[in-house]
C-alpha cells in the first residue's frame, strides 16, 4: 500500500492513489477435512461427512470491490438453486446430493471475472441389504436344494464400499472354498458384491454376514447385515382375501386382507397406492390387514399389497376399491335443431338432456317424471340413454311436435341399481315462458376503475328461463374483437370461473389484473344455444414505481452532486407531483411534465448539515413511490490483500509477526483518510482489544500459534468508516521461503499455476489456456495449436496481443520465491532454469527472463532474451543461474507491433546443478548492453520496456 506506512493524524502523500485492479479469488474452508489429501493445492477437493456443516469462504481482492457469487455445477449442468451472493457458503446438515463442484466468481468490471472452484465430496455409508437369488436356468423347484444360489450385498456409499463375507465365524475369501465364488460385477463400481454358492451343500446352510466398510474415512464405522440360509429358504408368495374390484357404499368400513402363502424367511407385508399416493389418514395397518373406516369417495382407487423377504423378487397383488357415488348432475335444453330459432315454439321439437357421473358407471340408471308422475318412452316422447361405458352417463328426452299439454316440469332421476347412495333429481321446466338467455352489463359498469389493493365486483345481468350458469374468463385485448383474442389466466390462476349470480368478486386487486374480462352463458343448466357474452374493462390504478428505491451515496465535504429519482411506471401517469426532503425538512416540490420521466435535486457544495437521508416522493391518485438516498461521508472499507507470499515470519522462538497489506476502496470518494484503527483478538477470546491507531502494517508479538481476527477501520473528518475483518490462521511450522525440491516443475495444468503469480506493476497479464478452449478467430496465424506435448487439452501460458494492447506493453509472470542453498564450499550454487517457448507470428515482440534476487538490495538481472518470429513450433530454452540469496524467476512477454504476436510458454523447470546440453540462444551474453541498460535506469522499476530499449539501442 503506497509506501506501507500510515500516519495517526497526518494525511496521505499526494502521490498515494488507489489504482483500479481486476479481481482475484481464493477459496478457503473452516474446520478439518476428512481426507488429508484435500490439502494438495492442485486437487482442491474438500471431503466432508454427511450430516456435518460445510463452510467455504471466498477471499477476493480487486478495486472496485468485486461482486461475489457462489454457484454449483453437478453432473455437467449448472445448479442455479444454489446460487449465493455473499462471501461465505454455509450448508448445515449437508446431504449426499449437495456434493459437487462449487464455483466462486468475482467481477468488478475490470478484465475477466476471477473464478475459482473447489469440489466438495460428501462421504456416507448406508446399511447394507442382502438379497437372495436363484439361478434362473435351474429354478425348477420352490426350495433351494442342489441349486446355484447368489447372495447379493448392496450398500450405498461414498467412497466405494468394501465388502467382506462371513459364514458363521469363518471369513470367506476367493479360493478358500471350492464351492464358493466371490466377485464384483464390472459395472457396479464396487457397490455390489455377490457371494455365489455352487450346487448347495449341507455346510452351505448357515448364517451369513455381509460387512460393508469405507475404511473408517471421516470416522464412518463399518456396518453389517445378516441372513440365515436353509433348505426351506424360498421367495415370497401372497394372496388377497377379498373381491376384486371391491364395491362399497360411502361411510362403510372396509378391510383389505393380504396373507403370505409361502416364503422363507416369513415375508413382511406392506400396503401402498400407485404413484406415491399416501394411504387414507384414517386407515389402520396391522400386518397384512388394511382397515379404512368411514370410506369416502376420494378413498377409491387401486391398492397394492407387496410381500418381501429379500429372497428373489417381491410378490405383489393389486385390487381396486370402487366407492359408490353420483356427482355433477346437470342438464341442458336444445330447441328444434331443424329451424334457425333459439325459442321454444308449439309444433317444434325440443330435447332435454341430463348428465351424471357415477361410480361404478355400469350401475347407473335413469328415470323420467313429468309433473311428478313416471314418464315412459312413446312415439312423441322418446327416451334414450348413452352407453354406460361412455363417462359420464347421459339420458335424453326428445319431445316431438310440442303441444300445449306438453308444458310442465320434467324431472330426470339418476340412481345406482344397488342403492347405497342418495338419488340425484334434476327439474327442468318447459313452458311458454321458457326463453333463451340474454346478457347485459349494468349501466356504468362496463368500464371500472379501481385502486391497487381494493376489492371490486364485476357484474353481468342475465335474463331468460331457466337461468344459466355464468362463465367468467379473461382476454388479452379489449374491444369488440376481444372474443377472438387469446385468453389469459383469471386472478385465481384458473382459465374459467363459474358464477351462479353473475358476479365476479376480485379481492386485493393488483396491477397485473388490469384488462378485459368476458362473461358468457353456459349450455349447462340452460339452453344449448350459441353462448351470449359481454365484456367488462377493468382499470387498476397503482402508485408510481420508481428507482432507485434505496441507494447510498458517499461524498466529501465541499463537493457538488446530484440525486435523480426516475419514474418507471404509474397509473394514472399524468398530473404526477414530486417532493424532495432531507429528513423532515422540505427541500422542493414540483410537477412532472409529459416529456420527463425523472426529477433531480442538486447540491452545489456539501456541508455537514447536508449529510443524512434524502427522500423523493412521486405521487398520483393511487399513492406515492419513494426514492431514498443516504448521503454519508463514511469511508469505504479497506480491502486486505491475501496474495502476499510469506506474510508470516518468525522473529524469535515462538514469537511471530505478520505483514498486513491492504488497499483502500474508493479513497477519493470521501474526505482524505487520516488514520486507520486496528483491532486484533484471538478467535478463541471473546473480548476485542485495540492496539490504537495504526502506525505500521507489521503485526508483531503474536506469541503462540493461534487464529487471530483482525479488524481494520478507516478514519476521516467525518468519523469512522466501514470496517473490514480478516482471520489469520497459522501453525508453528513456518518457512519464509519455499523449500527447494531437487526438481521443481510446472506445466500450468492447475488453476493455482504452481504458485506462479502475475506482477501487479506490469501493463497486462499472462493468460492460462488450452488449445481446445482458446478462441483464435481474431488472431489467426499466431500462437500454438497445442501445448508443448502436442495435447489439445493441455494448458500453457500465453500473452494475448489483440486490442487494447499496444506496442511495448509488458506482461510479467513471477515464480514462487525460492531459498537459495549455500554451503561453506560454495556460496554461489548453480541452478538450471528451463522452459519451452512458442513464438509464432509476424508481429512477435520479445520474451525476456530475469533473475530477481531479494537480498539487502533487490536486484534484477536479465539472463535470457529472444525477439522475433521463431516459427510454428515449440522450442526449449535452458539457462544457468547463480543466485546468492532468496530469488524469483521473472518471465516477461513484450507486445510487438501488431496483433499477430502471441507468445506462449510451457513446462517450466528449475533444477539444481548445471544445465545439460543447453540449446542455442540459452545464455544471454550481452553484458555490455546490460550494463548500459542499468546505468540508464538505475533500478528495475523502469517505465521503458526492455524490448523498446533494445530497439532504440540498436538503432543508435
């Protein structure tokens, strides 16, 4: 952070400014992983036991502060239901289905979003189940005798379960008994283990135990299942002691009896309904007996009894319960179909139809009455019935050549032959006053205006005799042509709503309910003629919808700013007024013009009285919409950097220090930061102790290995700003630098880049890619078509030179810091630094390698350099380096004169000792040139790129 020191009562130097930076992401977890291999950084696998709590934290850097989102991908498809927008992902009582790969994505509008992932593996072990099967080809008898039998043990688990078999106290293994085979089918991935008993022998009739184990991972204990095999062992068989179908009357108590007729061990019996339906709540199950008291019509349907003893396949028997009942009695009158007239007239034909749903349908019977007396079919009055297989059943009465004496009341009576349920009687009056229906809208009720939240009644008046049911529906468009428009859903979510009084009541009206509603007559309980209909237009007024509803604005004293409240929609949308307030103090009022959809309030120079909550109310007849602006001078929270390598060091035995680094979010948005307040406490201690105002960013006197909570708060003239917290967790085993292995190799196959990092002082970054995913349509004739091994899926690092990159822009990749080995014999050990490079394209710039040493003075030495097009091929470079202290290798790519200048590197290695068989151009021999370069620049922190310098030097 800009020099690294912070003053208690001073100000920051004028050159100290926050620079915008793209986001970076790191995922950490709390608690201990079940699998210690999770700590391997390249794996990024976190193992947890089912039922425990998963907690992952996404640590980010970047300015402005990135937005964070957690997502989960399982089975190749994104699981959007698990999307979270905060830093910590916490899942309590995790189950097996919540395992998978979780991604943390951070973006702040700069560069590409930063994405990191971690795979969560949930471990579990269910109780094993033993099932017994007989060879199908030899299943000639019911009992197992001189037959091949299979004992199959199954347990769901993660990781794959390991099985062992025991007969009595004897452990069975493959080859230990010539009559026993133990094998795992290839396609079950270890989840199934089968014990095969070939041609049963007397000793095979015994107690068998299957033990399932996941080898105590995550503390999951072994489980077992038992089965006793005898010469009586047999699959289940069952039978039902009832009629099928079982026809009953409502209110009766029915009993379904299922008994086991065979099977050893004795089968267990279970009653169930299809498609996962629950048994009736009143039902009582006792063994194989199911009792349903006071049976209702809804209790009818299919019931199944399933018998199982884990031998062979379960036995299943099914029966159907039919509960007698009559439902939905309705009628309609059809005038003479041979004349184009909807009225009933003397001398014409009239048909009366009656329809009823019955269970069971074959018991349905109809009879007709006229004025209460039985009516029989004749030449002028023809009674017909539809086939009972056509549901629902219908009866028709045709009156031919209607006479005055035919006027009267006709009654359709529906009943069941075996009784058990009340009859349904439907009366239909035929008289000179029987006329078709007509629909009208009450005066002034065809266009209704209401306000959101009110209750409104839509009314249609219907005339005619008999009076039909009114059907309400909704249409997309208004006007006469609305009948042909596509229908929309009613407020209750249905397509149609029935009304017997012609009134549709809508409670708690919303703006989405505005539109055209249609009422029309139904043929049921009325005339079977073309429906009559009418339309009602409903207009719902609602208060203005505005944005932003709430926002926070941070401003420094003396600055000017503007607040804007925007109108999104409102009804009515005219005569809108606005009113601006600061707290309870009225600032300004006004009225919207037809040309504007927003209102602004300007503050020329902010003073302390100007801090507070500003509100803008935009009102119409229906109410008001409010924009709220909280204007404050609080500083934004600082942001810790988490990518500082070896921030923790050891001062003396059991005393540690920690180097804190942070940047200030939006430092110029408010008054200048005067100081920072630092609080630190051990995580296990409840009280927070303050160290006072921060004078340095080095935390010291961390006495023992511990976890610490660090809280950092910026302070301005306004007061304290937003705080940021970070937990520092470490152990006593510390090393300031990476231990140097005999050979360190990196092929960039993992997202962690083998701890390589991007230089924050360069112009742009190296990009990790594979040929299978890289899009080259904008930069043809450049870059590799595979990694150096020829794999399309293999990864490598490259510089993308397309726009907005300019000539001379540099991208620098930093290796981890290595601790150089020195000895009394040799103070300057030699290492071989090797890598593969690909420099293909007519605009190739330069590829440079520096040795960056961190002694008392930081030095950078150019040890290798190459410029220009080297052809479409991978080449290897090797160079000897002689570090005298801790060091890093810096790989710098320099953009050439055009977009066809992509440079790639792969398979970087560092080995102890001299390079063997170095290829050409491995050693950089221009010592005089390097001397001149450092004389000009004085240090590595130059502003002129090396390639630009070389170009200018040689031009001289």
